C-alpha cells in the first residue's frame, strides 16, 4: 500500500517543472498584458507631462502612484486567477491529474503570484517608466521624475502586498466563479463585521471615556491627509483605557503581519488537496 | 491492480452503492452503460478526481483520493472534453513529458506521424478531433500503467478510428490496464475485451467476449421469438439472443450484447453468474 515519502511530498526537480509549466504555459497572456500595461503607462505619462507643460503644475510621484495600482490591483487580479485552472471545467482535470504533489502545486502558485509578481512587476515597471521618461524628455524636454524602485515606500508596499495577496490566493481556490469580486466582497463583509464587533466592544469597555466627558476638543485631528479621531487623546493619554487600546492595536498588528498570511496559505493548501474535478 | 470494494458515491442522488470491481493488467476493458449510468464518474473515482463516500478504492496499490504523485505519474486520463493550453505541440512535450518517467519521445513522434497531425499549429488552433488525437498520442507515449479513455473516438474521422485502434492494441503491455468508456461500441469492436456493463449503480456484467460467445448464441429469425433472452427488430427480421446450448462459439456483436444485458439483466446474470460473486438485489427472472 502507499507510503507518503518526502520525495512524494516535495521534489525540487518536479517543483521546478511545475513552475516552468505555470509560467511558460501562459507566456502569451503575460506578454500581451505587459505590452498593454507598458503602452498605457507611456501614454498616461505622456499626457500628464503634456498637461504639466500647459498648466505648469507638477504632479507629485506619478510613477509611485501608478506602481501602487499595478502592484495591488494587478497583483490581486492575477492572484485571483491563479487556481482557476483547478476550478474550471475541463482544465481542472488536466491540472489535478498533473503528477505533482498538492504542496508543490500550491507553492508554485504562491511564489509566482507573490514574490514573483512583486519583483517581476517592479523590474518591468522600472524599465517601462524609464522608457516613458525617455519619451517625455525627447518630446517635452522634461519628465515627471524617474521611478526609484529602492525607496522604503516601495518595499513597504510590497510587504503589505505579500500579506494581502494571500487572502486573494485563498479566494482563488475557494471560489469557482469571479473569485476576485467574491474575495473583495468577503473582505468587505469581514471588515464590516469586525468593525461592528470592535465598535460594540469599545463602547462597552471604554464607555466612560467616549461620552461627553471625553476631551473632544483635542480628539479630532484634521490635517493634509483628511480627518481622523485621535483615540489616544479621547481616552486620555497614559490612562488604563489608552493602554488597553494599545493592546488591541498590537493584537491587530500581530494578526495582520504574523497570522493572516500563514493562515490563508494553509487554507489554500488544504482546499487544493480536497478539490474535485 | 484496481480493486473497488463496496464503494458508494453520489451527487444529490446516490449513484453507486456497494459497487465492486476488480481489473487486472494486460487487458483493454470496455466500460459500457446508458447515459447517466456513471461511467465518467467511475473513471474519475479511479483516478482520484472524485472521492468515494464509502467503501474502498485501490489503484496500483494507492488510494487515488489522496492523488499521490507516484500514482499520478502512472495514470493517463483522456476525458471526453479536451482542454489544451495555447502552446505548440513541441512546447507541450517540453513542459509535460518530464512529469512521466517512462515517456518515450520516439513513440510520441511516431504516433503524431501516424495520425498525420500538423505539429506547426498551436494546440488551441486544432480541431476537436485533432486535439483528441494529439492527447491520445501523448498519453500512450507516456507509457503509463493505467490508461483511462472517456469516449476516445468521439470527433475522430474514419481513418483515425482505425489508426487509434491500431495504436492502442500495440501499446498494451502485460503490466498495463486500459479502460475505455464508450457509447461507440462499433468503433471498439474487436478491441475491448473484457466487457463491463454499468447499470443502476452496479456492475451488472463483466465477462470476456470468448465466454460471452460460448454462453450466448445469436440467430436471425423471421418472426419475433418468444423464448429469447433478448430480441430486436432489424431489416428483414429479428435478431434473437439465446443461451448457447451447443458447443460451438457464436459471434455476438457488442451492441446486441449490451442490449441483452441491459434488458434482461437477471436472466443474463443467472446464466453467467453475478459479477464479483455478488448477487443482485433483484430476484432471478427465470
């Protein structure tokens, strides 16, 4: 009878072949998408630079903003499509019968849509933005400022992407149809539910500090980024309630940075193992 | 090699209940059944694409529901609906052949040549029949020990069907099981043997053609026979199937055999014995 061997669970040569199949099998789609994004970027940069030459107003960090959109929205959409071949009639049969372990198939999709996509899009975007800048300099004699892929903001954004995309990866195997929309809706419902529970809990725990007795005049913060409530000020700095809030915040950070992604990866792997054609 | 014991499975309704089946290497089995009998589902259960809800299913010593790699690399399953990536045949071979340890490049090229396939086209540009021929060529060249084919001749033109039969007969080895699910019994005549008939969630017949020809006799008659196991009207009279009481083998075609089994299950089972030594739930009609 069968025995689960290490070699049967993970074999580097087989894993490499699965990754190659995942990437090379869709190379035409990848090239077409890259061409469309590069074309869109060059056109947008050209129009923005043209507008700047007329109005003399300067757009701040044009490329940084564009890259964030590409990283998050593009990455989430690509991730949502990762396991569609395992859920689509016809294609699922070929994918599930491919001689590779569930772990190898999962790891291949995870790496290609997380680190692979983040780094690939960064290199591609840096090159495409350099071309766009070159065009602007040629036509207008000035540009929008080269995209710098080595800033802390870019890498922080990639870090957050790696965490958030794990949820879309789970959604990709979980939802058979329109996984991107369904995952986004699930996140929204989850966020609303969490917000409601936390609000109710906060009112229960900190009722004395959130009423008319709170120092309201110093708790509303308005600055260049919009407005927000300074809960620390509301609860009174250094108070036990403020310390309690800090614990909530820390727990939230641990859940987001330490637990969310591994939990989503585990859920994805288990779901892939039990997927039927 | 394939042992199914008391396996149950269903979707909203129960499809199989206590299904038993044993398949041995060195045979090309034909799996026949009416629409919705569960032929494709049975193939999927055998290769781990569906999970049994009860009982046991063992394939080449593995439990297919776990989809272990060492089992997957020994199974070739070609479904009725073919899905192919938008790549060339050459790239397909480069990407997929390394997964099959016994893959034979020369054999693959030979099959493609025999099917007269244009290998310069991308797979998605091929017709349904061409895609099927490509997948059959690849599947047989992988030299898997278990080959599962679901309606393999659908979409193939007439010359391709005989080429297909030739390739399949040539690729059968002593360690290999080939299981073909089909409605196109005429395409498979003289190829599939033994025959398995699936009906009402059970295997109601599993015999080789030699035994079937020894136990049954087929005659052409002018009038509708009253004592036959099965009779069907044809041009110029009736084809009647009866128990063969003589010593001579009678040639029985698959379509007539299938109709006899489906329409006179109890009487046929009384004659041959119930498959896997299991009595049917119905009484004997005789």
